[in-house]
C-alpha cells in the first residue's frame, strides 16, 4: 500500500519533472531548436501535450515517468491516476504563479 506522503512526493517529482522538460523547449534553452522544429512540423493539437504546455504535458510525460520507475514503486493504476491529477494541480498552480509574476 502506498501512503499519502508517497503520493504527494511522487506528485511533486512528476510536476517538477514536467516543468523541467517544458522549460528545456523554451526560448534560449537547450532544446529551443527542437521546439521550433516541432512547432513547424506537429499539428496544433499535438504541440501542447508534447512540449508546449506543462499542464497538458503532465498526464503523458507523467505516465511515462511512472512507467519508468515501476520497478521501484508500484502505485497501481488508480493511485497513478491520483498522482497525475495531483501533479496537474501542482502544475496549474506553478503556471498561474509564473504568469502572475511575469505581468
């Protein structure tokens, strides 16, 4: 059985992992060239979940992350869904705070 503290810890790790991936594709970052390439070659509906929106990226990149660590922690499908939802909420908060500070 996985505890609440483990769920919150995994949610924070997933949220920050997605933020790190997202920021790498931004202007003046290491994968800016890949972001430019993807923006020209991917349809609009695929850009956000692949590299352009941390909230939209969370279920996809987070599921890949949880799959990658499945040998260490086996949260199960229901708990994985809870982890991803909490991570999405964290990323909503981070994104809103980030945009508020930019204004």
